[in-house]
């Protein structure tokens, strides 16, 4: 029995056979957000109440209710690595939410704070992947409205929305809350999530508040409106988080950038490639400091070469201008490839040939010419 018990204990992870509500509660007991504003941090408890091993083990399933009744389902335990424990829970969480609107929203809030505040790369990757799976389960479209992408909500409209949410929230309604009150509250919900807020923390706080309001809402019609507003807030939160990740340049965060680039391209399709080039380009201030126009990491550049080489015609020559930004250099996917080719050292570059192949494919030239002279000529005629 001792050998069997050891095998059962070793064969299950901290998240096996737990429901989504149980996992969410366990995450809340281990990690919490502390502070306000720019001083927000994540704190992990080294000791917390977590599920016992026999509640998680598959082999104990027939007698699990009895074991839980006799010995308890949870116990306070020392956590050797709290971050790793939380990661195990978050990896399993999307498999247990089952597209349930409220559970997905509650999970997205936890994942969002870890993606926003965590310093551990593996934890942030886990959070980003989980957020994207929540969006897929809720059928939230990402990177579809590129014409107005990143345009923040007007300050007056946001103040109006906040006042409407505060006045019509389910936990403050009075007996006088009638048809007019419901209409005003529904409009406030739509308005609050109509455009993104200016920073990641504000977007997460709104997502958190809309999730709370959704959980409290007793009215079926208003619950539907609150659900739609929550989905929009999730879209703004996730899109903003992915864009901020690809804008980084730190060498230790390459995996995060590659993950975010892949998620943007996968969800938004070919039209997001000009967007990626726009958001990843250095600002005029960065260029003035002598920073390169684009991330010089070879893996990031190879990924951009791949994406740009997949485009033809108008998309290959398209550029995206972001609201609120002016003076930056805008390159189309084809121009990016040509510029990259001409900036590489012929005998040392591992990027010139892939970029030449990609540009040849994108422009649908009949064959590959390794001499970059044709690239310079083409670029001069297509600036």
C-alpha cells in the first residue's frame, strides 16, 4: 500500500482532476496583486491551503468522495515553488472552463494580472497562452478592427460610462430601478467596453469589474449585455498585452515576443503583418538614441521574414499608421524584406538568403537572384 500510494502521488500534478472553481480558488490563495498604480506587484504565498493528493489522483476517483469526507479535500501545505504550482493550475484551467462565460471571464482576470505583472518568463508564457484559449472558448475575435486599432476611449465617454456603471450596478439598485434605469445601465456597459483604456492595468481593472457585475446580474437581458461588454473588455486586454510584448527589445524576453507574434498572426490573419511592423518599429525617440529600427534578434527577424514572405499584392505593400503616433518610419512587408537584405553583410549574414527567398516569393519573381542589386533597384522605385 505504501508503494501504491507513492506511485499515485507521483503520478498526478497539482491540477489533475480539479474543477475550474477549485483551481481558481486555489490560485487566489497562493497569488495576489498588491499595491496600486505603477507600484503593483504579485505576491506568492509560500504556504497555502491546496487540494490533497488523493483529490487529484485519477486512481482514487471511485473513493474520492469518501476520502474527502473522512480526511478533508484540502490542507495547508508548504509550497516548494509557488510559481510552478500556479503554472500547473493555469495550464489545466482552460480544459476545465468548458466555454462557460463566467468561469472564462474569472480565469481571464487571473491570467491577465500574471501576464501584466509577472517577471518570470515561463509564467507569462503560460498566462498569454491561457488568455488566448479563453478568447477562443468565448469566441472573442482578436485583431479584426485594424482601421481603428489602439484608438483609446474618449475621456468624457469613459466618465459617462463609469457613472452609469456605478449607478446601475446590481448590488446598489433600489426599488425605483425600472425600464429607464435598465436602458441607461445597458448603455453604460456598452460604452465602457467600446474602446480600449490607455494602459494594461486599467484594462484589467475594467475586465475585473465587468466580470463582477456579470456574476451579480439577475436580469437575463442585462446579463447578455454585460456578457458582451466583458467579451469586448477581454479583447482590448489581450490585444494590448500582446502588442506590448512584441514591442519589447530585451534579450531575455525573446520567447515572449515570439509567442506574442505567433498569437497575433494566428488570430488576426495576414492583415496583422503590417500592424506588427508598425508596432514593433522603433519610435522617433528610440531612433534618435541610436536604436535600430527593428529588433535585431535573429529569431524575431526570421519570424518577420516568414510572415512578410507570405504576402502578395496589396498586403505586401500595405502599411499601418497607429493613432497618436507620428514621425515614425513606416515600412510595408516587402519594403521591410528589401531593407533587411540591403543592411546585411554578404558573407556573414544568416538572414539575407531567407529574406531574398521571401521577397522573391512575395513579388512573384520567376527565379531567385542572389545578387541584391535588383533589390536596391526595386526599393528605389517603391519607397
